[in-house]
């Protein structure tokens, strides 16, 4: 192997290892940078009133965010919490502009929650974006249109499959794969680098 190929190979290997690490660190940094200026002064003011001294430990805002997020998840898991959140959402949905922003953000964050992923019934290959080219899709529903069997297929983009296209396709034009939804999502997120077996197909 030449020096150039060796350097290129090792560089790409290191790059693919570092990208997830750097992305994770960056996301955590963005979260901290967002919450620290907002929560920091509040905590500093509370501590000053309680202790009579003004001090603040960097990172406390982020820690408080983690705690509040955990408590919110715990509360939302029971009946009373769900009821309270539902009432709060109804109030937000009555406020102009706010209801649009909140609704859009909520739909985006819920797009790939565990309940939504469970709605993906089967993994298929679909001709998209034009004939002769195939991509992975997920069947979300089967239905009949003019006595013909159709499938509603969600086609996500890569590498962040949080949005995409919903396409109505005749069932006969789909290639059904013997592949779990989790495996297909892993393949999409990895930009095709994950080892997935496409040879096992099932006919319908």
C-alpha cells in the first residue's frame, strides 16, 4: 500500500470514529450554552437570597435541566401527569403563533419516538425518487383505493430520518424485506455503512 493510500485510509477511519464523538460533544455544548445563561442567573439569585453570598458553580444549569427533564418524564408517565400536560397543551394550542411553533416542534420530536417507530409495520424497497432507483421505506398502513391494494410508505432521508415523504404505492410495486425497522434505521443513519442483509425477501 502506498503512503498516500495508507494516510487516506487511516484518516477516513479516524474521521468516522471522531465524527459521532465530536457531534455528541457539540450537542451537549449547545445545550449547556443555551441553558446556562438562562438558568444560571436564576440559580445565582436564589443562592444569594438563601446564603447571602453570590456564587455559582458552572454546569449547575445543565444539571438542573437534566433533573427537570427526568422529573417531567416521570410525571408524564402517570395518569395525573398526562392529564395536566394535555390541559397545558390545549392552552398552548389556543395561542396564535405559539400553537404553530409548539405544534411543529412537538411533531418533529415525536417523529421517531418509540410509539411512532412501532407504527412502522414493514420494511420495503420502493422505487424513489424515480423509476430504476430504490430506497428504503416503511409501511405505515395498508388500504384499498378503487378496489386496489395500496400501502402508505414513509420514506425518510439520511442521515437524520426525522422527516421525509409519505407515498401511496400499489402493494404490487413494493419489494418487502425480511428486515427489522431498527436494522433499517441503523442502515439509514450510518449512510449505508452498517452491514445489512438485503438478500432475504418475502413475497406478498
